[in-house]
């Protein structure tokens, strides 16, 4: 600082008052979030994760249905249904691609400042973080099995309870008293 003061010439511009320094905006956080998501290949990973989840869910549900029926579903039927599920998952991802990045960025921007998002981007080069990111899909698949197995096993009970609740509701509500019923 003394070097600047000792040199001849115009005086350096005064630092703006703290209130004059623009605060980071939500737009700054959105831009940082978009950059973070793009660097993470968000769209590719979104499709990969959706396909993996639909495949895992399908396998768990088929296993539960086979246990419920006491017999295996025919392989050709399982393949046909799995193909349909994967095609529909891919179609859904294609439908949301035009806005998914911005909506995901909004989620990040709600929870992180622009500086925090830039720090997350910097941390991505850490070897342990890189390993965690590489393993994330596998970890997610394995961890999701914890709840999916139980949910699939309970699906018949859930279906039965819902059917009973609907039947009870219709039995106790005369047609003229049903709001929204046609």
C-alpha cells in the first residue's frame, strides 16, 4: 500500500462503501449452479440415473409379483414390460431436458450461494470427491434397494387398502353428495 501512496499521479479510487458493493444475487447463484451442473454432465447423468432406477425398480417389483403369484413370470413377458418401462423412462427424460437443467439449478441456488457453488465445483477435482462421484450411481442403486424391496413386498397390501378405502368412500357417499364425482 505504501508503494501506491508514494508514487506520483492521481489518487487511487476510494473503495466503495459496503452498502455500495453489490450483493451476490440469485442470478449469480443460478449461473454458478448451471455451470456446476454442466461440468457434471447433468443431462447424461440424469438419463443414466433414471434408466438405472427404473431397471432396479422393475426388477424388485417383478420379484415381489413372482413371490406373490408363487411362480415366475415368463421371460418374454418380463422383457417386453422392461423394454416398455425403459422406453417410457427415456421418453420422459427427453421431455424434461429443455427445462431440467434450469430447475435443478434453481434447487441448488435455493440452498447454496454462488460462492459455495463455485467451491463445490473446485472440490470436484479432489481425488476422494472424484471417487465418490464415480461410485455415486452404484451407491444410489444399492441404497435404493433397502426401501424398494420392502415397498414392493407391501404393494399388494397398499393396493388392497386403497381399493377398500375407495369402495368404502363410494358406499358412504350418495351420488348427489359426491363433490367432483361424475
